[in-house]
C-alpha cells in the first residue's frame, strides 16, 4: 500500500490513484478463488471445479477448533469487497459512490433501509451531493414508499408488529417507568388516540419526507440516476452479510416471520420501479 497505493498529490483536494487501476482491481478479485481451486487439486475428491468449499482452506491453516462457515465467508468476502470497492472508486462518479457508500454503511451497521434513505435525504438537503445524487435520492424515495405501503397492504398485521418492536420495546427499556406504563396501557387497549399517533408517526417517517424528496429532487431523476439506483437495496443487503432476502427480518424483527414472497416483493418492487423509470426517462429523452 505504501509503495503502490493511493497517496496525496500536490493539490490537497486530489488523491493520486497510484499504480492500481480499475482493471487491476477487477482482475485481482478472483485471485483467492483461484488459490482455493488450486488447493482442491491436493485434496482427494475435490479436483473437480465447484467441489471445493471455503472451509477447505483450513486444510492449510489447520485452525482448531474448526472455524464456522461464516468466518471463511468473511475471509473471502472481505477480499472481494476491497477489490470491488477499489474498482468502484476508480470507475464510478462521486455522487454514485456517495449513495452506495451510505447504503453500504447502513447495511453493515444493521440499520433499517428507511434509515439509509433518511441519511441520503439529509445529505441531499445539506447541499453536499450533486444533481445526480439528488436524482438517486428521489428515485429511492419512491421505491421506499412503494415497498413499505405495499408490504402493509399485503400483510396488515406488520404495522402493529413493527410498532411493538421499534416503539414499545425501546420505550419499556429506556423511558421512565410511568411513561412506558401509560404507553403500554394505551397500546393494549388499541385506543384510537394511540393508533392515530402511531400512524401519524409512520407518515412522518415514510410518506411525508419521501413526498418532499420527490417534489424537491424529482426534476433530477433521469435514466442515469434510475439505473444507478437499481442496485442500492442489493448493496444494502450484501453489506448486512445476509445470504437470503428473508434474512432482512433479522434487522426488522417482525413476528411472526413474514412469508418469503414478501421479501421478493420488497426487493423486486425497488428493482422494477428503477427499471420502469429508466425506460420512461430514456423514451422521453431525460438521459
């Protein structure tokens, strides 16, 4: 890194890329898999491509007790992450990197997707991002609303479950006892006032800010911003370390466990909207 990596230039605002190019970073990405494949030639019954597994690495390192599969996924996945992120930094515009970085950080810290979008919205309001970034914020605002309210339409009980997980449980843990007791009593009776308060809070978290974002930044939505927004939720999912869409509920904590098709809808609606927006903007000349 010291010899060939990035280094400051004479201009404090510019960092020299060093010897590493985007091509070099992408070509380095599969090197650990090539090493693992080569290891398979020394293991009986593992010479066929695809028969060797990540835990087979321990035949070399001989760590005892045996490490879980998740540890080897991290070892190999961190290599892919560094190579992919390095190539992205060299290839992608700054606004796209900013958006992807925010969603990746939110996923890595196990924040809900809404929190990730709120971070992008706050940055856009501060004027830090450029027009392309604001277009991505507007596009993600639309998909957040479609995903969330579509989920509530398909599974009406989800709202009460999330109110319990994200409102009542933290209140019992952190609020004064008298406050949590009153809130519990109101929730147990499902009073009109409590439900009205909960639904108003939901509007303030989802619908109102998303509508503001689309009104403020909708003019920046182009075919390019829609296409760049398409993988945002998958970047978020990958950053959580999840291997399945349904693993998202480990963050949200909905009970009972939603059926699998729900997560296909949530993630698929984002991809579908971005694809439709891309086609619409392309046809109307908003490139």
